[in-house]
C-alpha cells in the first residue's frame, strides 16, 4: 500500500531538471587554497626516501651531493579540492608510499635527498585548463620556497634536481627560472626530469645554457624519458599529442621530437639496451607499504622517435595505463640503473 502511494505521488510530482555539477574556475584555486607549508618545519619534508626495496645498496649517510626531489600528482580528493592539503595525514602517507619510497629512494645511494611536501595540484584540477594552470602555479610557489630552504640547508654543496610527472613539470620550471644561466648552474650535477614532454628544441630556446646529457658521466645536464609498452603504443599519435604545445609555443616543427635518454645506457649514442643491462626493477604497481624486492634483468628499452619503448617481463606485474602508457613505472622500471648513474655523476662532479 505504502509503495503504491509513494509511486502515485512520484508520478504526479513535477519532473525537476537536475543541474549539472559546477565546474571549478581558476579563482577557486586561491579562494580554497590550503595553508601554505612552512619549510622550517621538518614535518614538511618527507623522510620516506630512506625506505629501500630489498636488494638495494644502502643509503648514503653523508652524501656530498644533495638531491631536491619533487613527487608526482598523488592527490585524489573526494570533496573536489584542487590542491593537496599538507595537514591531511592519509594523503601524505599515500604520497610517501606510492612515490617517495618508490622513486626518490633511487637517489639516496650516494646523496642526501630532500623531498618537500608541496600543495600539488590534484586530479580534480585537470578537467579545466585554466584551473589546472592556476593549481600548478600555486604548487610551484611552494616549490620555489622549498628550493630556497633547500639551498640554505645544503650550504655550498652541489645538487641534483629530480622529479616525476607533475614534479618533473615543476622541476623543469625551476631549472628554467632559477638555475639555467645563473650562478646555481655551476652547482648542478644533473637534472632528472622524468615523465613529461620536454622536446629537443627547448634546449637553446627555453633553456639557454643547460644541455641534454649525452654520456653517463656528463654533469650539469638534463635527462628525460617517457616509458611506453613497445607492443601497445601508437607512437605517431603520442608524438603528435605530446609535442603540440611545443609547436604552438615556438611556431616551428624543428626540434619538436621529445628528448629521450635511455635509462639502461644513459648514453645518447646507445639508444637501445637489452635486459642484461637492467640492474634492478621495482615490481608491482605503486601502492601502500614498502617497495618490493628488486628484480634484475627484467626489462629492455629503446629510444625511438622520442619515446622510450619498453618490454618488461610479465612476472613484474606492472600494469600499463590505456594505450600502453607506463607512466606509473617511469622510475621503478630502472630503479637500480638510476641509482648507479646518480652515484657516477656525483662521483665525477667537480
């Protein structure tokens, strides 16, 4: 009876049009910005880089080189927040376990790592370009302040800057605005800018002084790669999409190809490396807890038209994103090779 009455009432009720959810606008970023971090507070620097996968060489106790590492986008807010709130303990823990322990840790074999927490743009900001731009600008304001605090901490020590995805975007901006062509450039051991779309032609246009790394031991230079499954990626489509912003900005096709330095060889003259060169991969998708034990000789890779085409063993359990994109694994695939290369560049730096 009650069900029938309810149904009748619903049938007689006027149908109300549902309003579409309001999309954020650029002004929301500042209006809803979380509290800015104080980099004099140790809580705003992650220590999770000290967590190592089984089989790794020990972390350096007093490295002569310091590393400034910026994590990728890790924040998925259920309430629509546009930038990461650093007072959110659960969010910080996820960042630590999915990125800092799995990625920044690769740089700790020779060097002291500084991994600032920053108000990273969230996935929610990506739906509207103007909002994403504003959210990235807010995040970058933290990065510059963290970098100043980093320089104060390390004195006159040489340094590496490194980042992945959103962190790499900010690292590239930092390189352009605060290091390239300045006195700080003399202290730069290398810049590991991983998982974004730096084009070869940006060197000499955007970056006036720093150059891509040509050899494994070169210093003062820049490295970049983007990993894709060799048997799944549509290379032509990816190349076109990835370089569109370059063509629009500089008005030329010249130099549009993405920079690719193979992290199995770290040699521009050796674009291909077989699995025998793979010193240790972190298996499994990024998740909670410590990284799993390293697996050696489990991936091959080659640079082809700016893309890093990889063939990992299935037993590694590395799931791609749509279209064979191995973005989540850009660092983990080559964890031990990165560690060895960082140590080499730090050793020869003068």
